[in-house]
C-alpha cells in the first residue's frame, strides 16, 4: 500500500514538474511485459494515440484521474516501471468524436 501511494505521488509530481531523472537506471529490454522501461518511455511522443502508447508500453497502466466537459475528455494514467521505485505518468486528451492522444508525459527514474 505504501509503495502504491509513493508511486502515485511521484507520478503526479513528475507530471506537474516534467521529467526528472534522479539516478540512471539499468537498461532494460524493450517490449518488457507489464512494466515500462526508459527506452519505451522515450518512444512515446506527443500526438500518439492511446492505443499506440499501449502498444509501446505493453500495458494499459492505471487511470488516476479523468475529467469530461462538452464532449472533451482529459485523463492521467500511471504505469508500473521496470525499475522498482520509478514512476511514469501520461496525460491524454480526446476531442469530441476523436481518439485519446498523448498530450504530456513525465517520469521519475530511480534505480
């Protein structure tokens, strides 16, 4: 429970202040199932669809927040990382009749 709270807090904090690298993590294999590596994180770019990000990360992540207004949807998702104490979060925006697109990403990497 404590780890979940710490990871969620780090993800939200990192999203607010931008990408922070605390300590370089060991290089992990790309396409790691269920967790996000630094290499996978770097491949995710603004404008990509949520489906494309899911394909790169190999996981859906966890929805932390969602807001809707006038047909627009904004969402923040956090992801388990392959480095034990690291955190990754992305923000997605969806226009009416569109698909969710990556509008921001943030990470704190700790090895």
